[in-house]
């Protein structure tokens, strides 16, 4: 379990503790100590920071849960895919950045790639056992975040506290900011393209503010399948960890008598341009998704540090994409070079950006 101290990691440990058929053989984190967690869960292999591949080799897992945040999750994703070790993937950034390279490693390795992102877990379940020829399109849903309905003028000067107050999900800070900017739906769009081999033109994003409908698959006969449930990551985490058995979780069944609201809206891509920028990066291909991800990581960090205004996040990413060459990544070195260059450009763009007062 990589990223054991995070939001996904802690919920996964809760699921594992409730299912004796699951056993954790290794834990990693970025900076937080792991001694207490390792003692509580009887884990012998731990690692704080650094390249996790040694930990993975030493612990011989049947399945890797990659719940690291950001591009730092890439080595673990490639390690598992290349070796055919089943991968439960929460770390969407690695699939977005590595794209074709990750798919080639997955094909060579032949293991399972089980999405943990709730939307992709939902699509995976709606597609199970279905021929892709019968599928018309995918629909990814999003709550719209805390600023749904805001104008650009309203967004001018919003604080980190406001951006971190997600209306429906409790998550780590990076994905929570990505949800507020809609960059998260952009990352998910690219993730869905690679996971399900569907062209971008056949993946739609819609807002569903109560986060009950996690995704839909439209079929060519005019029907559509949806996955519904209360917004609780323990469901997709448990699904991935116990696939194909589908274990019980503490999450209650939907109560249709309680006044569930299932409204849908189109996202406002003028006010939240990161969704369109992600789509352009995805369609552009090569290392553009990697550059999108790297620039976004830098800009979000700057925003969280109070060094960049909320609207500056999209400005920085847009400026980096305008300069990125998007050359294909032949290998990991090309990818790391594209990531490094995009980070350099993003840091340069972010410096001197006007910071709101207060
Ligand atoms: N949270 C959700 O509900 C949710 C839903 C869907 C998808 N996801 C995805 O799941 C991933 C994790 O999200 P999260 O919300 O759980 O994030 P989080 O709460 O911030 O946790 C991130 C985890 O990654 C570890 N980490 C950070 N940098 C690292 C590095 N350089 N090397 C190794 N480990 C590192 C952190 O360790 P430290 O604690 O030591 O810093 C922590 O354990 C993200 O890709 C996110 O997009 C999350």
C-alpha cells in the first residue's frame, strides 16, 4: 500500500482490517512516519519517501494499491503494470502522465488494472462483460466542487479554505483543489481515455451536484447504464481490493425515500478552463498530458502556499501548455524530462503572478 497515510490509504486500511482475507505486506508514505501503522497492521516492510520499487521487490505483493498523490506515483504504476502484478490505481496522475508508456507496460505485463477513482470504478463496472462495439459513449460525473455556479468575478480572491471545503467528498488537499478548478475532471477524462480505450470525443463530463451518480455508459441502442451510491471512497476501494468478489462495506444502501436529488448540469468551461485545457492536452497526445499534470501540480502547490490566486492555476497551466512541445515519450527518461521542463515553466510563470490581498 503506497500512500498509506493519505485519505485513500487510511480508508483502505480500514477496509483491510475488516476483511481477514486481505493482508498488507508493505506500507509507504512521503514524509510521515509509518511505525505506528506498521505495528497496528503487522506489516514488516515500510518506506518513507524515495523510490518505492525496492520496497515492492522485497515485499512480493499480489496487488499494489497506488494511493500516492501526484507524478511521484509513476514508478510504482509502471513497476506493477510491467510485472503483471494487479494494480489498484488511485494515483490517476501516473496514468495521465505516462499514457501510452503505461498502456504498453500493462499489455506486456498482462495483470489487472483496477481503477479506484469512483468514476472509473463505476465505468469499469458498467462495462464489465460488454463488447466495446455496443458502447456509444462514457459520461463522467462531477459535483462541480465548492465553486459551482460562481462567475470569474466571484472566483477572484477566493481563499484556500473556501477551495478546500468540498461539498460532497472528504479527500486530500491536492485532489480537493483539483475538484474546485475542474482539473480533476480533466485528469479523469484522460485517465478514462487510457483505461477504457475510448476516444476523447466519446467521453462527456457532466455535473451531478450530489455525487450520487458516479458515471454512466451510454449504449448504442439508446440505453444507458449508471452506477449509483453515496459518495464514499470505501466502495470503490473495497471493489478494487476484493475484485471480483465485491466485499461488504459499512456504506449504507441508497435510500430512495429520503429525497435523493439526481439533477445534471453542463460544466461551465469558460469559468473553469482547466477541463477544456485537459481535453486539448489529451487530444494533442504525446507528452502534453504529462505537461498538463506537472503544471497543474506546481500551480496547485503554489495556490495552497498562498503564492498564487485561484484563477492563476488555470493561467499557469494554459501558459505551460502553450509552450510545451508535446513530443512523444519513447521511454521513462523522456517522460521525466517532459515533467521536469513543464515544472520549470510553471514555476517561472507562477512567480510574479498577482496574489490576492487577504
Ligand atoms: N481522496 C480521495 O477521495 C480520492 C478519490 C479519487 C482519487 N484519489 C487519488 O488518490 C491519490 C491519493 O489521494 P489522497 O486524497 O489520498 O491524497 P493525500 O491524502 O494527500 O495522501 C497522499 C499520500 O501520498 C503520500 N505521498 C506524497 N508524496 C509522496 C512521495 N513523493 N512518495 C511517496 N508517497 C508520497 C503521502 O504521504 P505523506 O502523508 O507522508 O505525505 C500520503 O500517504 C491521488 O492521486 C488522488 O487523485 C483520491
